[in-house]
């Protein structure tokens, strides 16, 4: 082979090696399309934990403010019993044996007046029948210390079927099993008809008590 031909062959081999050395590596190929290298992903910013105070409680649960019973002016106003009041009975109408019953709060706290008074007649069996509708426990009025409430008691006209008594006894409706000491009042000549006697609910003034 001539010297010129050998030189040409050697030049071709060297050129091929040079092209191979400049080709893309496996790492370049894995870099992605276009041959650019991907920048590293920026770590996400951690989310701040919620403020416990804004959730209402340490466990994160929301809570609505409860009602403090001591802020309710009626939370400790209990029904009036005979231990809370003084009791009197005064003749209002002789022909019908009507009496005005009066209680006065003698305690240092208000109490709630419920329903009708429970009235018994001397040594007679039974109690006065209820006349008129009493307000419910939620609507019952409060009796402040020194204030009074009234009820109207009617024995009935003397028709010869009843009996005369000289005293009555009264206990309060407490809507409970509280034992009370009956309060007595003198009622000279009170005639009690067996089917016409009656008593009104407690009200705030004497006029209403006698007109119901």
C-alpha cells in the first residue's frame, strides 16, 4: 500500500474515535428531552399548625359558650312554700262566705307563686275546689321579699246542705313532694257548701282575686 493511502486510512480511524468520544453519555440522555438538565425540586413549605386558641379548645373542636346559671336572675327562684310566707284570711262577702286570702313573703329571697292555694276547712274532709286557670310554672310570678299575693275563697251560700267552720288551713302548691306545715287562719262562721266552695289561683292584687 502506498504511503499516501496508509495516511488516509489512519486519518479516518482517528476522526471516528474523536466523534465517539464527543457523543452523549447515558447520564445526558436521562436528563430529559432537549438535553437540558432538570433543576432540583424545591421542598414544599410546611403548613403552619392552626392556633388552638382560635378553635375554641385544646383538642381543636369548636365550642359555643354555655349559659352560666348564675347569670340567670331566675335560676334560684324556687316555688314558695309555707316556710316562706305569712298567711291571713279576711271576710270579703258574708252572704257568699267569701274570704280574701293573702300571703306575704317573709323570707330574704324571692320565691315563685304557683297555682292555687290548697285550702282545707277545719275538721271537714277534702279541700276547696279550684276556680279559674292558673298560669304555668314558666309564667308564674315572683314574690319578692315583703310583697304579697292574693286568692279568693268562696264557701258558698247557705243552702242547708253544708256545714259551718271557724278556721281553715292552707299549704302552697310547690309541684314537689316537699312537706309543709299548714298555715291556719280564723274564719268565724264560714259556711262550706259541699259542691259550691272554690278558691282562685294566686294573683297580684286583691281586686282580681275576688272577681275571678
